[in-house]
């Protein structure tokens, strides 16, 4: 009887240990992570559901679910899905808090859950909640770094957050410090790059995300376009099968006058039912085709995007571009109908949507010549853009806004062609003509002159023009232009 009792206790004890929560990141969970960060999210969900039946106590599976739901909500911005899935982040946080504290994955999982929740809250305009979760995530990653300094995946997310904190204006740094958050752009970016180049046992755990975010960090916070595209070209990205990396690259190329490369990526991608359905691709096709003045193809892509996207971001921008297409085709009835939707549909969270709304509310139409030059230049077709404006002067335009845009547009085209002196000449003209207008042309011209002088190794002159950009009030894109100017000043002060 005693032997049976002892044996029974051992069996119960073994069962209790077996039932304890654990973090077991293995080849199978790594494979699921790869699927998620290729945006093969439907496929990953099937694997997670099957594996959890046999390993219900492995907390890596809820962590992978957090990844999957984060990307689905962030990229598709579907309100119905948000209402269904957003509460799961809080539930998972409670679950992770009951996990084994002796594992480096304990604080790491909590940090990721809070970071995912924070970024989704921002996406759905819940900024206060986002700030609270951001702070919690930062402190969790910071503590984990202290406890497990060799657990390198932690550095990816701590690095990202350190960079973001480093952009807080000096006048508010004391507040961040009181809240336990400090950071510098260079330190944060270096942490992410170190992980990318590492070859330790954890080097694949967060690699896809590190490769996804690092080009954004270089471009947006270091302001180094050449370094960004050199990194993209040298790191053997597989844009055909990894749609998350393709998402980043098309974004980069479209925003930096390389529409042809963006179009090539989107048209060459693998696309089957294993991937997350992403209306974003239609939006990008619309931009790329419009920048080549392929108006019919662009119209179809923007229309498909609006029909399939369930969120609000870039809806106003898409309707505005549809109105431009109809305007350039001479169909003012359709152009005005699209413009009416700019006022009624979507929201004004992104700078592009804010500008589209202001343009529609203003009621005037862009000069068709300047519009075509702008679109071609945005696509990287500078020679064609110059040809459109050849022989024109500011006297050929009647409104002050058009005169300012003409000067800015020539400045931008020559800037992108590497003709700095001509660029500065026309940028200065844009500043003089439009400093008191609500258009963004003068502020952007000042920013661009600052960037030219920074590149030339003249930080004093660069800071002068960065400050000129910041001092301009009540213009479109002020938040994003100010952020870029402030980052430029920080870089110049370190020279």
C-alpha cells in the first residue's frame, strides 16, 4: 500500500510538472514565426491551432498568436477584426504574467504583448492607451536586457524603442527620463544592426522583423537614403516569398522616386491563399502606375483598394488620386464625385489623408502641368518631368500657390538629379514665394536645403534651414516635416 501511495504521488507530481507553463522555442515554433513574418498568416494559424492541442502549456504559441494578430490588425486596419481581436492582447498579457519567471522569454513575451497592443492602439487612434503600453514594453525589455544580456532578440525591440525615444524633443526629454525612458537614435539603430549581423543561438528568433524595421530606422531617423538602399541591395532580401519584406521595400521605393522597382516587386511576388489578404498591394499598384501616368491602370488599382479595404487609412488619399485621374482625363463630373468622397470617407490621421481633405475642402484643382510633373518626379522619371516644365517661368502661373509649387517642383527635380546648386536656387525661391501660405512647399524646400548642406558637410548651414522649416506654421505635413528637421538638427549637432 505504501508503495502504491508513493507511486501515486510520483505520478501526480509528474503530471503537475508536465502541466506547468513553459517557453519552448524550437524548430517548429521557429517555422511558424517564419510563416507569420512572411505574412503567411492563415497558414501559421492552422499550425498553431494543431500544435496547441498537443502542447497547450507552451507559451510560445500564444506569443506567436500575438504576432499574427498584430500584423493582421496593423496592416488591414479592419474595425470589425479590431473589436474581436484587440481584447486578446490583454488576455495574453495576463497569461504571460503567470509564466515561468526564470526564463528570458518571460519579460520578452510580456514586452512584445504590450508593444503589439501599443502599436495597434495607435493605429486605431487610442493614443493614451498606446503611450501607457509603450512605456510598459520599454521597461520590460530594459529589465530583460539587464537580467539576460546575451538574449539578443530582446535588442531588436529595445533598439527600436530606444531610437523612437531618441526623437523626443529636448524640451520633453526630462519627462521621458522621469518615466524611466531614455534613448538616442544612434544607440537604438546600432542595437538592431548588431542583432542582424549576429550569429549566436538566437540569431534567427527575430531576424525577419529586424530586417523589416532597420531600413525604416535608417531612412526616417538617420535620414540616410543611400545607406538605406545600399542595405536593401546587399542583404539578399527575398521579396518574392516574403511579403512583409516586400511591403517595406515597395513602401521605400515608392516614397523615394523608384516606382519601377516597386512595381516590379509587387508583380513578381508569390500570391496564394496561405498569405494574408492585403488590399495594400492595390494601393501600391495605384501609386506606381499613376507615377508613370498610366491612368487607366491606376484608376482600377485605387478602385480595387477602396472596395476591399475595411479601414480608414489612405482612403481620402486614394479618392483624391482618383479625382486627379478623372481631372486629367477631362471628366469633371467624375472628378467632382471622387472629391466629394474625399470629404466624406476615411479619416485624417495620416498626413496624406489630411492633405487630401484640405485640398478637397479648398475646392480648387491643381495646375494640370504641375500635377503631371509632380507625379513623374515622384516616380523617379525626372527627365520627363523637366521636359513638361521646359520653357516655363513662374509668370506662366496665376496663383501664388502655383508660383510657389513651380519653384519647389523644379528645385525637387534638380535635387533628385544631383544638381545641388540649381536645386538650392529654386528651393530658396519657393521659400520666398510661399513662406506664409498653407501649402507645404516652402517648409519642404527649407528641409531639403538643410539636407543638401548636411550632405555637403556644412552642419551650421544645415541647422539654419532645418530651423527655418520648423519655424513655418500652419502648413500641410507639419508634423512629419518637423520630425525630419529635428532629426537633422540632432545629427548635425553630433558632427
